[in-house]
C-alpha cells in the first residue's frame, strides 16, 4: 500500500498485558499525528474490533501514559476472533471507520490473528512485539521483558534475605510457560544457585547434586529459579520431589506470578516501546505490511509474521553456561 493510500489507521493491544504497551501506543499516536494520519484506538483488542469499540485518538489522549503499566486501551483474549464469522464482523467495523491499516501490539497469538485476518480481508498490519516472555523471533527484546525481570529480581533479593537468615532452600517460580528468558535473566541478575528452564536439560538428579555440593561447601542457603513451564513441573512440584532428600534445608516455595506483568515500565522498556511504535508507523508509510518491527543489534528490523510466529527463539547457550559457572 502506498503512503498516499493510508489516511486512517487503528491501533490496539492484545493478549497478555506488558509494561511499556502504553509507551508504544503513545509513540504510534504521536508519530501518526505528525504524519497527518487519523488514529483510532480499539479497546480490548480483537474483542473490541468485533464489537466496534473504536475511539479517535489525538496527541493529548496519550499524554501522561508513558510511565503507566498495563494498557489504557485494555486487552483481552478473543475466542470469537478465532472464527471466520468473528473476523468478518471485525472487518466490517474496520471498513465502517475507513481504516486503511492496523498496528497490533502483542505477542504470538496477536500476530497469528493479524496474519490470518490480513490474508482473509486484505487489510495491512504491522506488529509490535509486546510480551514479557521475550519469546518472539525477530527482535532481541520484547516490550515488557526488562520490567518483568527487574520485578522478579527485586522479589528474589528479598527472598534471599530470609533464605540467608534461616539457612533455607527456596524455589522461586517466575513466568515463562514455553520460554526460559525471564528465569535465566533473573537467575543471573540475582545470583541464584541454579535455574531450571524449558530449553535446558536439567534433571532432578542433576539438581540434587548441585544443591548437595553447595551444602557440602558450606553454603548457608540456596535459591533456585524455576520457569513455570519447566518439564519437571513448577516450583511446588519440583520442591515436593526433592523434599525428602534435602529435608535438612527446609525447602520453601514462592510463586511471583502476575506481579511480573504490572508496575511502571523501566527506562529500557520505555525506550524500546517508543522506538518500535515510531518504527511501526514509519515502516507502514514506507509500504511495509504484514511484518513485525523489532530491534536487533540496536537496529530496527522487519520480520514477516510467518517467521515471527513460527521460528523458535531460544536463550543463548553461553548465558546458560555462564549462569551455571557463576552459581558455583
């Protein structure tokens, strides 16, 4: 689509919320306004698209939101959008508002919906990667990841105080059903004794060996970071499996949970979100469509929805090795 064909765009947030989504929204609206485009925000993601919850957005509508967590447009997971009938209803509303293109802020599911929808109805999309899991291919970091890691590290630092005081073993569960990025970065940043992530083959016996060696060396406490999606189970399940062998260390479990999704975004997330929001509008006006914007080696990159959705992104092997070495 040529630049002169784009006069009205829509922007929405979808899937799980991530700190920095508001900063991305702000950048999209203000960059679009600078380019004399009309912008409509869609409330509650694809659900709002189906129900016609559109509102015109001007520069002033995104004032004082860069520091806020969550998303002022709100978000939802839409089962109706997974049906052809739901997508057809959403397309009718976009046409009713004369929307020429959409910018979607979200994760894998959001991009999947955008890809299918665009193929069916011919409306161009640009994706902005907003997910705390950092599991989307085509960008070094996703919006919300840095904030989530900082939140988890702050919690672990406090847990370490108790673990040290009582000479105990703590299993701390962080988010990451299919990705170990949060767990790995949290473990390194907090100086944890061990980390269990879906991408590494740490088994129960290996973990027991590490913890017993720590105790034999006179280490007074241990903190193990567990990604919720680890094949051996969550923190509670793993702790239960080793409790009998390490009873003297009194294993305790803490699940940080949705605390990782909330809170004000860090400076890095605000900057990342602003760059990606600006890039999304700019690339759309340059004729790009059905791609995700990202940052790789500090440069803006474009990745097809196909690659962003289906190509696997794994934590670097040297970081996994480093985490083990530094925990000794």
